[in-house]
C-alpha cells in the first residue's frame, strides 16, 4: 500500500484506510502532530488555536505540563498502567483527591462507579442503575439531548440521523421538550408534570429523567435553574431518579465543577467523563447517591475501568480546583467571550439570531444555519478550530480550554470576527451578484 | 474523610467510596502499586504473578519497556494526546503499521473504524454496521457469549445475571447453541442452518452472526474450524454478515494475531480491543470489509476515538508481530501450559473434568464448580492472580501475558499445582470430617 | 358446583366462575335477560334504560326488529354462518351495500379489509399497514387515547393501568398531547409539527398518526376540525399515514356516519367496529386507501373474519343511512341531550365543571372526579345504565342508542337529574354533618 | 359501482372492493350461499364437501340444526344480544354448562376469562397473565407455532412471512425447537431444559411456555405425551406457567375435548376459541388456574366479550359432550381417515412422505411441497374444500367437521384419492415430457 503515502495529499492514509464514518478529520483536513494548551500544530508546521478542546475533553488544555510530569513519573516508576477494577494506589489517590477536592467542599456524598472509560459507558450505567432502583423501564430525556452512541445511550439521544444508525427501533425512552423548546411563554416542566400526573397520558412512569443542564451538541440550549428545580420536584413526586449527564458540561465547562452547582438541584446520579481524565485520557465516573448504589458485584463491568494513567492525570487535574482562583478565572475569561460575541451579534443582526450558552461553551446561532459551517470553515482556514452544533448545525460553537491564555483567547476571537466579516461579505456579494444577474436577465 | 485512611485495612477507601459494583478488588484484596511484565507488586511489597493479564488486555505484559519509552518520548515531545477523530501523525503511524504488519501479510483488506476505545464500543458499532448493511435487525449470538455491557452488546451476551442488570428486556438477538453445546454428537451449526432455512421457525432472518472463536468468559469453549466454516457458509447463504468478536481472543491470545486465522473463515467484521492498545491503554478497532463500510460521516462517534497514547503504544506493540519468533514463542509456551494442565487433570481426575481452551487461554474445568474459585483464592494467597470463568464459574482460567518469562510461567504453574493440592486435600478432609460426623451421628 | 346457584345472590355464578378481570358486571350487579332498543330487563323483571349502548356497539339499539328478522331469515335459509374469508353472498351484499350507502355518497374510495371482528383487530391491522407502507416503525398517538387491548393497540392506548397489564414495556409509539390537552391557548398540533420538523427532537419519523376525533374512553375530549386538518397537513408533509380510529365514534355516534365527515380531512385508513355489526355482533373493517393496500394475500388473517350473521345484520343496519332522516334525528335528539346537560351544568356549577362531547356521546365532567361514579351508581339504582370516562373517571358519560325513543330519552335524562340531585344533597349533607360533628366535638 | 356486478365473473365484488390481504377466497374462487354440516353450496348451485371446517371453527359442522333452533328462539324472545361483560342469563347458562359438562367431569378447576371473541384475544390475554403472574417478560414458544396476528400473539408465531407483516421487530419471545424438530433422536425438551438451567445461555427466564399439542398451521406436527410432560416439569422447575393454545386443537379436534387430556399435563392456562362458539360464532375463553387469576377488574377488556348468540350456541354445542358417544364417534371416524390416508401413502410412496396429525386433523406431507397445493386445487375442482399447511405448504390437510356423516366423509376421501391420482399422473406426464425433451435435445 505504498501509494497511500502520496506526498501531495497528507490525508491519504485516512481516506484510504479509515472507515467512511470518520468525521472531524473531514472538517479539519490536516494531520496534527503536537499540541500545547490551546494550540495545535500540524505536519506542515502550521499552528492552530483550538476552540474545540476535544469536544470538551480538554478543559485543562492540551498536554498540561504538570499533568504530563506526573504521567511520565508514573510511567518511569512502573506504576500499574492497567488494572481492570483491582485496587491500585493511583486509583486510591484519585478517589481520595476527588472526595477531598470536589465532593466534600460541595457537601456531596456520592458513591463512585467506574463504568468503563467513556461518556456512553457512564450514561449506560446510569440508566441501568435507575431502572434497577425503580423497577421501571421508561427514561425521560429531552429534545436535542446527546448522551452517546451505544444502544442505551443512543435511545436517549435526540439526533434522528444518529438514531437511525442503530439499525433497529430504539425504545425505553420518552422525549420531552427541553426548557424553552416551545418558546419562553411555555413552561415545559409543567407539561412534563401534567403528563406524569395524568394516568391516561400514555407516558409510563419513568425510572428517571436524564438531562444536560446545557445541551452542548443540541445547540447550546440552557436550562434555567427554576426549570431544573421544577424537574427535580417532579422526580421526587413520582419517585423517579434525576440523572445529570455532566460528561461535557462538567469539570468547569459552564463555570463550576458540576454544571448544576448553582441551580439548587441535587441529582441522584451524575455522569462524568471527557475532562475528568485531565489530559484527554479515557476515564468516566458515575456518581450515585449511596441509597441507590444497589449494584451486585460485577453486575456491570468493563476492561478499561482501570486506566491508571487516567487516574494519575485526573488526580493532578483536580488540583486546579483546590483554590477559588481557577473558577474565578473561568468566569473572567468567559465574560470576555460573551462580550465579544454580544458585540458581534449587535454588529451582524441580519446574520446572527442569538448568542447562546454560558461559561466556556458559547456560540452564535445564525438565521441561516449553513452560515455557521461557513464561518467555522473560514476560521479553520485562518488557524482556528471550532465546530457547529444544534439540530440544523446552526450554531458556531466556541469551546476553548478553560486554561487558555488571554492573548490566545483574543487571537481566536479575532479570527472568528474576521471569518464572520469575510463570510458575510461573500454572502452579501453572492446575493448582490444574484440580484445583478437577475437584473441582467431582465434587461 | 480522614477516617477512610484506616491503616489497618488498606481496602477502606475502595470499600467506602466505590460503588458496590466493584468486583475484582473483592477477589484480589490488596492495593497494587507497580507492575512489570507478568508481575505486580502491592503496597505491602508483596509480589504477585499475573495469570489474568487484564482479562486479556495485557498480552504484552505490564509496562513493556519499549512501549513505555515510546510513550514517554511522545509525552515529552508534546505529541497530541487527545484528538477526537482528527488526523494525527500518531494515528497515521498506527494505521500504516497495522496495515503493514497485520493486514497485508495476511492478505486482509479491511477498513478501520475507531468506534470508541472499549470492547463494547466496537461490538456496538459492528452490530450497527450489520443492521445498516442488511436492513435487518436480528443478530444471532451464542450461548455463553460475552460481548459487553452497553445495551446493544449486552443483548448479545449470555450471562443472565449481567443481562438482568439492564433493567429492561433485551431484544434484537437470537441465542443459538455454540459449537459443542449439546455434546459432541450434535452439530449445532446444522441446527442454525435448519432454523434459518425453515420459514416457519420463528427466527427472523438475521443481519449477522456474532461469535467468539473461543469463549473466554463463557468457560473457554472453543469452536472448531469446521464449525466456523459451516457458520460462515450459512451467513453467505442467507446474506448475513459474519462478525468475529476478537476483543479478548485477538492480538495473539490463541496463538495467532487473529484468532480465526487458521480456521479458513474470512469475517465481514472483526472487533478488536483490549490488547490492541499495547500497554493496557483504551483502544478499539472495528475492521469492516470495504463493501460494508457504508457509514455516513459521523453517524457513529465518540470522544475518545483519538486516544493517541493508545496509538503510540499500539504501534510499538505491533512490532512484536514483525517476525515469526513471537508467534513461535507463544506456541512453545502455551504447550508448556497445556502439558502442565494435562498432567494435573491426569493427577486429579476426581476433581478436574476437562482441560479447556488453547494458546494462552487455558483452564481447568472442575466437576464441582466452586472448586475453581477455591483454587483461585488459594493461588492468590500464594501470590498468583487468576480468575474463574464459565456459567457456573467452574473453570480456573490461566491467561498469562504472552511475553511471560519461562521462569515466571513455571512459578505460576507451580503455585496452581500447590493450590490444587491444598484445596483438594482440604476438601477431602472436609468430606472425611463430614463422613465422620455422620458416622458419629449415627453412633 | 350446585352451591353456585345460590338464590340469594344472583351474581354467584359470575363471582365464582369468572376471572377477576370482569368489570362492568361489578358496576351493574344484576343478571340481564332481554333487551329492546334502549331498554334492558333483568331476571327480577326490573327494567333499565341503557345509556351505555354496549360502549358504542349498539348505536341501533338492542335487538332492532328489522335486523332481527333478517338474521332469523338467514338462519332459517341455512345461510353460511361462518366462512373465514371465503366469498359468500352475505359478504357480497354487505360490501355492495356499504359501497352504495356509505362510501359512494361521501365520495370515498377505500379498499375494505376484514381484519378479524373486533376493534383491536382493526387497529392492529391499521398499524401494520402503515408500517408496511412507510417502512417506519414509530406511530404517533395521543394522550388519553384508547385503541384496544392487544399488544399493538395497547401500545397506542394511554391508560397507564391498562398498559401495565401488558407485563412488558410497550414500544413503537410516541404519545403527543391531544387537541386542547395543555389548555386552549396552546396549539398542540404546532408542537407535533415542531417536533417532527426538528431532526434533533428524538422523535423518529412516524409511519402514521392514529387518533380518535373524540376520545370516548379518554374523557370525551373532542378535536377541532382545524386541529384535525393541521394534523393531516403534518402527515402529508412527512409522508405519514393518517389513521382515524372510528371504532366507537363511527356509525353515527357523533352525528355523521364517519366522525370526521365534517372536518375536512381524508384519512388514509379508517378503523370501524362496534356498531358496524348492527346488532352488537362482532365485526370490524379496516378501510384503506387503494394506494396503500399493499398487503400480500394472507399476510394478516384471522378465523372470524367471516362472521356472516354480522354481515347480514350490518347490511340491514346500513339502511338507516339511506335517507337523511336518520342523521337529522340524531342531531335533533342530541340537542335534547345537550340542552338538558347544559341546564344541569348551570344548576350545579359547584359540582359540574364542564359539559363535554357531542352528538350521542356527551357527559358531565365533575370537579371532584368521584362524583361521576356516585351519580352513575345512583342512576343505576334508579334504572339507568351509564358509565364514567376520563383519566380520573371524572366524566359521567351518556351514550344512548341513536334510535332511542324521545320518551325514553327524557326518562333517562330525568333519572340523571334526580341522581345528581340526590348525590349532591348527600354530599352536601355529609359535608354539613362533618361540620356539625366538628362543632359538636368542639363543644 | 354498478360495473362491479359483472355477471361473467362472480368474484368481481371481492376483487374490486376487498383488500389484497384476502386469501381463502383466492383458493376457493366462488361465492358460497348456504351450508349444512359438512356441505356448502355456491351461487351456481354447486355443492362442496368441506374438509376445512372454518379452519377448526366448525367442529360441529355448518349450521347445526339444534343450535340454530336455540339461536332463533333466543332472537325471538329478545334475549340480550350484546352485553359487554355484564351478566346475562345466556352467559350464566354457558358458564354453568361449561363447568358441568367440561370442567367438572375432567376434574379441572379453572377461572374463565372472556378476553374478546377471537383466538388472538385469548392468546394475548394468556401472555399478559403469565407476565403479570411471574414478573418476567420472556415467553418460550416453538418452531412453526401459530398463535395469532395481533402483535403479542404474532411475536409467538413462527411464520416469517406473517411476522414481517408486523412492520417492526417482534420481541418478548424465544423460539425453541418443537418435539421432533431435529429428528427423532434429539429430545428437544432436554435442549430447553439445558438452556434454562444454564445461567449463561442468553435465554432470560421465561414467564411461560406456550404451545399447541398439535401444530395445525405448522404442518400437523404432534408433540408426544412424554415430551409434553417433560416441558411441564421444566415449567414447574423454573416457576414458569404452561399455556396450552387449544384454539384450533380444542373442542374435540384431536379426539378429546381438550387436546391435552390424555397427555398427563395440567396447563396453568388454556386458550379456547374457534369451535367453542358452536356455530362458528366469535367466542373465546381463557381458562386460568385460580391461583393465577390475579387480574384487576378491567385491566384487560374488549367490546365483544359479551356475544350472547355465541353463548347460546356454545351452550347448546356443549351438549355433544354430555355422553361418551360423541368422543367414540370421533375416534371411529378418524380411524377411517387414517386408514385411507395410510393406504394412499402406501400407494404413492414416491410422492407422499408421511401421514401426519391425529383425530380430525390429519394430512399428507409431500416430498415436493407444491404437490400439496396441486392436490387441494384439483380436489376443489371436484367439489372438496381443503387446505395446505406447514412451513413450505407441504401438507394437504384434512379437517372435516367432527359431525360429518360417514357417507360424506367417504365421498370426500374419494375425491382426495382421485385428485391425487390425477395430479400425480399429470406430474408424471410432465416429467416424461421433460425427459423426452432432453432426449430430443441430446439427439
């Protein structure tokens, strides 16, 4: 297969060997080599600012040097790399640090389940737990939710295209409108309540509600604290469990470690993955209220529950949360993002319909959905990695690492502004041309 | 939570913080610290020989030094650690090496899908692919199969206890008797054929058959080559895909890189994970015949598809397969195992019913199932890690790293022999006591 | 089992021999013997006015004399009684009469499927048809819908208690809010449209919408014509079939033969049963637009598709529809009902919240749900058979035969009024007594 | 639609108005008018002997005169025709007669459930009951089983073509090989037992086994008494319910009222329909052991549970069972059938592979499946109605009324013999021609 190494197009290996299912390498057509915090370099030496951050798996940036040092040390001292779910010192350290740094300061008491190292693993384990605990099968999930690609998680994921990938009808879930889905004047939690209170609604009593407090893939829709509390009350009323999928929104993405911290709710189960691994290493946790931890030993398992490099990296990453500085910095920098986007929205009202999201996940929603892709493409051309989101890919989404330097953040925002200018001018030009054409045709 | 750090019992942190679902840490009650090839050490400085090898994820042993060097180099040079499914140099190297070292020499042409880094991810993606390709939903799987813990994979897993963990009825699969399930005189592939040929059998035409060539969790049941070929013929006859789940049996565990190499079958889809990651790092591949690679971009995805440390480790691990030496050594050492077990079976015919498995996954099946656990427990007491397998946990299973040193292998086998001696003597003693008791009672 | 015939309680046979599932015989505790139009007699010679009409199966009353004559004639001439789905003269007559009397005058072209003789049979066949035609599996149904008790129909039925009777999770359906479900200010058809238009809503594109234009079991909720037309447009937009379940509302119950005649919609499939059998004999039809009649011969079947006494009775019953008189009389008499109920609502505003329904299915909804049962019980005591409806059994429902004599109708309404008076006085009395008690206690 | 009444082809009305799903009217292309016991007449005055008997719904023949008299009397006296599940004198008589005539003499104690008037209704109610009682969802059913066309029953039906009609994957059932399915040397009940005993088999513990003691639609496969008893033991061992679907085999079809009477088993639930209605009228019963009758009132219902003409006819029909004469006559006449078929099998060994069935449901299985259809077609041409059965329609099936006169039975058998002669001669002729052709080609 020597022909694969065609110098003229460095994507050849991927195009020829990798499945058609590959996706991001189509949007970002280059081969990356190194990375550091919010920057990536490709084989041609070109540098990119990363406003995608591993889809939220790199909250602490690429290759954090403190974490890297810990990883190298662990490797050098022959620390157990892989341990299934046997006890290791690295895992113990992680558990203690997680408890000390995250749970205790927030007054939370959760048992920690290691369900396998990915987001969909923790979601599947959460659904299983809720069904076991309640003896019910139905799970309430929400429009435009994203929970994962394995059959159970996919059943709770809204995207029709991805659902069809299952190749069989997905069941066991009921989709309800997310907060604001039907506009500001309609309280969708009241709808949920009515449907559950009504013994004739056709909605079988659910084992749980699973939700993201802010829907990253679904278009940066954000649930209000009052809506979340109302949903929690409904869960209590009907003895349903409340599951918060914090896989993407957790670890500080929205400004606090858990995305729900300021909302006043106390989930029964919390799903964590992505950035919990610290260095982008596969790791996932399912946090379960002790009274719901009714698993039998081994009833759920998985080979990579003991990714000790993940524990080492995760433990070191948690140090970011030891003082309040980190959280304050997130707030300060996310205000920078918000200020910039708000200005752009004001400057381009005919293109941008809305600024969405919060913290380090914000985006511009466009009147014409395809504009979002155009802006992202132009930005990539100019050295910025960012992606679209939403059911119509209508949102250009910014997800920089939380650790991004001020200077780099500004550079990235400037690229976006420039991309927006270029694309809208092109569009306007195209529109003019079209008009001109028409005129000419008429003449 | 200072109280957790009770010096008198070093499992306290796990007992108090980890979910009840934890399992192996209950069998192996100590906290491990370091590891090297086939040996692990615990916090007390005690050393253990590892005949479990990460349930097959550590075919190249713990912390292989060549791989470690590569990992450290990659970390030091700031190689991209996490890349979603963007193109990276590390991924490119892996693909090229995999093609050059594994696929080409075996005349195989597969597209490579990265479905997420775990075994259950690759199985889920394989089931999706088969259903997409055929437009059918039913999947034939086999008694005592193990394919994973997420809903789709669990539907194809035989273990009733783990299935119940789903909390809802699992569907979309039909279980058929594995080779030899009803004894030597019954050809279970002929049963499958009759049921599929019969339009009144109630078996909806399947999208695929998924099978392990040797059932690791299911009790080391091994399918004959002729049975595999017959199953493949049935798949061709009914336009079904043949999926081989080589998650545990691949990467040399049975003696060849793919477990099916010597059988004469050519699967449509192959699932790889566990040892493909080289160093015990999460990685999984789904190999798909090009004509079946009909995925749309992004139709299946996952955050940790781009675990570049996994690519680096996997690439280096594949070097083992560059010469024939490795394979010959596996053969030689697995003969040592087999000779030893056969002798034990001959020595303890009243206890051991059968030696099962092949290559580096062999085991002793006991007439009284609980004997297997007792032997494993006694062996652990004497510094050997090994586990049971089979529907009744009736098989004491040996899965050393393929790279185990001869001396360590012999030590491990000696521990087993001693454990067997101890346990059987205790049992005999207990029986005698029981008999004596009875006699006494009678007197 | 002589003891069964205990004279002192004539329900003994039923109590001892019949399953606990029996229901109406618990509300109406007597043994009926004869019946004629809107009257039934029991073994004690007591006469009852029937405002239940076989739950809508007796639109032409009990034992219509013209139909009876035809039945006796057919029996006497040895007409084929049972014919599976073979062709018989009786069936031919029915088909021709149905075409001439019902379809042609309304400009309708439907193929007629005989799916088995019950409501749930026609619904199951309609769902199958829609899934076959579209290749999709999801069916949209509505809150408080009732479509039947077999697994497919039950999946589309809203009642949680009856759904639980399935003993396994029901799937393949999505429940949407019926017209008015969330109050007058919310257009639930717009909700449906948004959810279907949104590729991220989690609602898989449906094969069909199935609905009742007026929900008989669900509490006499009535869909407006504009809502029905909007739903039809949504069906067209997404290539979904529109199924109207006219099992209970058809055959004139709402005032026209088909309940949807005046709404401006043209369903793809119409389900008929109950009164189509004319004399209360089991019969059901599934009307299918010719372009959707893609069944293969025998792909759906059933033994009792050829209940020829049903054909004979049904054919004669259709004669009611030959002139416009019948429909006018329904209108006239249903106005009588409405006038009466409206007056009662005005007289008892503290008890009656709303008059619901239309035509010959109207009812009083009570503020306190249990009042409906009390009124029905008191009415039965006074010789009137009527039942409750709605998710909380909060509606006292009137469903007299369409053929009821004016005098009998008035008598029935008078009994209701009297029952209402008695029950409300008792309630008020109970309340007063309670108050008095309290006062006494205080003294 | 006057054009429908085309005199030249009397099937026009059906061809134009009835759904494509119609089936038997395609095999028997004429319009029937009258019928009496085992004879039917068509519009052309042609007489047919009926060896189909309403697919088992007419065990007492067409239009039994005693039953007819009772029906006419009941109609004339204005007996309640339709009563939902209210108590009526006709229903009471039926219950008492059923108890006195059927249950008591056989020492059986069953509660009687009226689940709706068709076979699929009773099966659906039986499955619900078993799932409710056990809290399990899986149902074991058998290859080539037929239980009905609604979703629950269809899930337990083996026919792939009919299953596909559901339009969605059917679940909740596990198909096992019926007695003899894999040949005489393999005990399929032992297979079932092993799979259920094995906690790794993938077979979730079932709520029930549902079976026909003789598979009418499935090809007249008959379960031995020892196999039935073994299956019953397995049910007891695993706390599963045993459901016998006697819809077609009950009411004397196999020689005794219940088909299982002589086998030594005592089902937990028995499904009855078809001939229980006496006159071919829709009626069905679900017999439930009292300890399993845990239904809540109204948890399952249906409009046509109270088909009182069915009760009247059924009550009178049960008189056949008051003396032993009827059963003896069945035996005597079924011997006549068996003798005849055995002689034909001996005469045509190159065509007939086997005589199958027992009692009044026997058939000839052909080496070349299409021969069965040819024989049935030729027989119909000669005035005999009979149908094929089996997964390949390979069995020509005889199901005369149990009440058939000796003379008519002989005439029918003679027609079969003649049809067999004609068809085989034609086939032989065709074969010769083919041979001749070949010879010519060779020349």
